[in-house]
């Protein structure tokens, strides 16, 4: 059981690293390329013809993999007012149902994205400006949605193991205040360490 848990933990860590890396590289690369192209066009009177298309693809990859990562962090918008009004066991049941529906949706999009990818490869579609096979930018759909589905499955298992009294998260305002308090506490510790040279 411990070995299985370690394997899934390793898979989760790898997926998290891939999601974060692609999201960060995509947004940074897209912004840098768009900035360069604007400067080149209006200052030097020439621009890269393929930059616009590549910028769109970078932003799309960043958005898809960033959204997949958000499932791990519970960062997607959710409305919990109903869950806070019903008994804990009912709330847990509703959350399990919600996660199951979300998993089915994400897995379905990933599967049909894969089937569409096969069609694109068969038709040998190519991009206009970059002249690359279109399956490369389209690859983001099946992969990112599969990663998101895996994260939701992780949350579902975690939810099954969590006691009903603990499944409903604190309200958003409470979470923000708690994060602010924690950040202020860390800043205070750093300031004390700086002034005392780490003696305390």
C-alpha cells in the first residue's frame, strides 16, 4: 500500500511540475514575443509574420495547463453556500457527486480531444504561418484535460478519506484573512532574524 501511494505521489508531483512549467513558459514566452513584435512593428517597421500565431498557441497552452494545475490547488471558482447549509454527510455526498461529474467531463474532453488529434494527423493539417503540424498545438487539449481529470480523481479519493465534518472548506474571506495573517507572521519572523542576525 505504501509503495502504491509513493507511485501515485510521484505521478502527481510530475504532473504538477509539467503543469507549472508549461503554464509559466507559455505566459512568459507569449508576453515576450508579443512585446517584441509590437516594438519591431512600430519602431523598426517590420515584424515576425509567425509571431502572432505562436503567441496565441503559447497563451492557449499556458491557459490549459494552468487550469489543470488549479485543480490541484482548489483555485477554481466554487460556490459553497449550499454546502454550508446542509448536514456534513449531505455536503460530502454532494461534493463527491460534483467531483465525479467533473471527472467524467474532463475525461470525455480528453478522450475526444485525442480522437480529434488522430483526425488532424491523418489529414496532415499544418499551420499557416509557422508551417508546423497542427497536432502539436492541439496536443494541449487531450494532455491538459487528462492531467486535470487525474487531479480531480486525486481530490475525489482524498474527499472519500476525509471525515464529513471536515469536507466543507472555510469561506473565501476567512481563507484570505488566514493567508494574510500567515504572511504577516512570516514577515515578522524574517524581520526579527534580520535584526538579531539569526540569534533568536
